């Protein structure tokens, strides 16, 4: 058995690495795409272009404007003179927000009345708009606290030491930088895409070039054939993952906080499940084109329903139950838990169990379908 398996592995490696372009696709493209997408995919909104319409022109209004520009979140690109200038700027996307401070703003503050300001945002991107409004809310709250301290100081009133103060903190990813979320997720996505696409053409390529008949007349068994098809791609998957982890650390500062041994071991289960799906597709397709098209039909729903882009808890119940059959959903839980949280098997066992069951199921189906082709 070992000799037959070794010969099968050698054949697969030679077929896979014979073409120099194929070597670039296997080892280079996952890393390149992960790097590019990690730079592009970010929810951190900084340097927000903002215009200011200050109708009050007082020290209080200038302090509020300075509070907005103190950090690197807002950048004033235009100072307006009238309300008629607001609409053209938003229509042409010259700015993403407009701060309107009405006349009488400082008077209202001095007379302890409610002072009003208006923040207009471009609402075409709802996600960015909510982030901009959140930033503005924090800045205005800090400004209110500063004004309250000044007001109480003028009256000679001191704040009680028993005053309740709330301090919030993110336990993981303290600064809430999106790269620590997206980079591990992109590693899982690249592994899924390339293991599915490359492996899906494995058996069907044998059919097209006519070598499948030669394999069928050999004494090789179904399990040996499947192992011969999966092990080379698992090895290349491990190599690609290792390079992506190095790039994630060197370029983005994302380091693995947990056990590398556990991560690599569970990644093997993930890759095996992906290749089981790919071999099922490959065994059912008559041409490489059919195999690739079927793979693409599976790729998009798998990525969208993995929890990468959208929280699974927000999905309708039928869709949420369907995600149980998605290997990427469970691997993302494993990857984030090990990379970001430094947790072990005791915390990850539900995801590990689900991943293991799916991998065994897909590989069993792939072996069964291959046996049918031999009869």
C-alpha cells in the first residue's frame, strides 16, 4: 500500500509542479491576494474629509472644531460661508461630513441652555456613516464633559469623589484595529479558495487527458487514490499558510498568540474537508470547466455564510442552520480563537468536533463516489 501511495504522490507532485505558471499560482497567488485584500479590507475610517460651516465664530465654536481635528479621524478640507454651499459638496462627494455650528452657539453654552450643532453626512455607505456618527458622538461627549468642568469650576463647585465613571475596554484587540480581524479571516478564505479550485480539477483532469483509465486498471484502492490526490495539495496548502502567517506578522503585525502546533493540526482537518468537497465536485464533473464553475458556485455562499463579512447571529434561522455545513465557518472560530485569544481545545472543542465530522463526511463521500466509477 505504501509503495502504491508513494507512486501516486510522486505522479501528483510532478503533474502539479511541472508547469512554472502553476507553481506561481499555487505558492504565489494566495499570498499576493491575501496581502492586497488585507490592505483593501478595513473598517477603520480615518482622515474623514469634513467641511465646517461656523456661523457663530466664537471661542466656544473654535474649541469644538479643534476637538474634531485633534485626532486623525476628521480632516477639515473646506470652510463654508453659507448653507447653499453644503449640497454641492455632498453631491460631488467632496466631503463625507459637514459640521454646522449655528449662530448663538456660545451664548447658549454661557446661559446654560442646550446648544445645538448639526452634523450632515453622506449616507450612501451606511457602514461608514454609522462609524462617522459614532466618532462624532464621542468627540461631542468629551466636549460636553470639558464644558461641564469649566462651568462647575467658575461656580466654585467641585465634583464628588464618589461620582460614577464608566470605562470601557475591548478584552481582545484593545484598539479595535480591523487588520487583526480581517487578516486571519483572509488566510482562511485563501486556503478555502485555492484548496477547492486546485483540487477540484484533480480527477477530472485525469479524465480529460485519458489517464484515469490507466489508474483504474492498477491495483490502487479508492482510499489510496483519494490520499494521493489530497496529500500533495495539503502540503502545498501548509506551505502557503506558513508564508501567509509570516506576511501577516511582518507586514501587518498580526502574531499567533496561541499554540502553533494546535493551529497546524486543526488546519489539516480544515484542508482535508475542503479537498473532500473538491474531490466530490471533480468526480461528478466531465470537464475541468464544469468542475471550476461548480467550485465557484460553492465558493461565494461559503465565504458569505462563514461569518467573515456578516455576523452569523444576524442571519435568519434557516440560513444560520445551513452554516453548520460550512467548513469555513468553524475554521474561522478556530483561527480567531488561537491567533487572537490564545485559547485551546477546551474552548474550541465544538468547532473542532464540527470540523472533524464535516471533513470525515466529505472524504467518505469522495471515496464512495470513486469506488462507483471503478465498477
